[in-house]
C-alpha cells in the first residue's frame, strides 16, 4: 500500500461526458502528480501541484483540468470525453517538494473507459 | 521540454542472464534519476534511484549507472528471475516534475 488513494478504481462513461477523478496523497506529501497511461503505453505526464499551486504542466489537453485543494487532495476533471481518452490515470505524491527530486508514490490508478 | 528516451522497448532474456536497459535525457539540469517497475495491472513502484553526485549505485541484483556528461543512465539486472518480468520505466526530473521514458517490457524465460 503506497498510501496514495485514488477513486474511483473503474469508470465507464460515454463520449461527450465529463468525469472527475480524485486523489488523496500520502500523509505529509505536498506534491501531487497526474499521469495518463494508455494501453501498453508509457506514463504521460499531465500536471503537477505543490501545496495547492500548479507547478508544472505536461501534455494536458485543454478539455482536462485539475486542482489541489487546501487539504491537499487533488481532482482531475476530464470533459467532452473522446474514445481516445480511455486510459489508466495515475496519481502520485511526493515529499520531494518543489524540486522534483523525491520518490513518487503511485496510487492504484483510475481506469477510465469511454464508450 | 524534457525528453527521456528509453531503449529497448522489449527485452527477452533467459533466467539467470543479465538485462540492461538504457536511457538518455535532454535537460542537463536534471539531477535525479529513478527507475520504476510496473507489474501487469499494478502501479509503478520505485526499485532504485540515483542522484547526479554519484556514478553508480547497487542494491543486490540491480544497479544503476549514470554518465552526466553523456546524459545517459542505465539499469542493470543480474541473475534475472521470472519474477523480474515487468515493464521498467526510467525517469528524470525536469524543473518541478518527473518525466518518464516509454518503458521496457522485460520477459525472463524460465
């Protein structure tokens, strides 16, 4: 158990819909990262938050947005869903602070299927 | 942006042989290089990491080497076992985030 909690574990929805994925980081970790992993693909960095502020942005689509709340949990919002958005979405947290030099602890992932 | 390239994409070895996976990175400011193992259907987990102030680090059957001049680092697994079969990802820090290579699917044949 990494200490990172992601919900829901599985989600099936239709094209055009909107979903919200939730992540609770390990106790004490201030950094939260979101990654997308499509079938048999690598980990594509989406976005990072540190203590409530956006710190880094990767290849995140404009249809996607995220935020980190004062209690440090984070949500990833995916809207106008397309078939290609089907993937495993991982959240990871780190105590490495702003410099990205600490171990990332991954949650179990949220598997999104868009039909 | 930061680019981390990883080779090979697939690797098959016989049990007991060694396996080597190589990565290159583009940002000379990167100073932290972890390796993650992802078993089928599971989350990635850190297996070893190295910081830029050392050239090599070992942990039992696994080792990582770093060449900062060449911006190149490698994972070495000796005496491979079937349970080493998984996808391995290298990564490098870039500014405030972590960028991953595309992964190497390692198969260890008994």
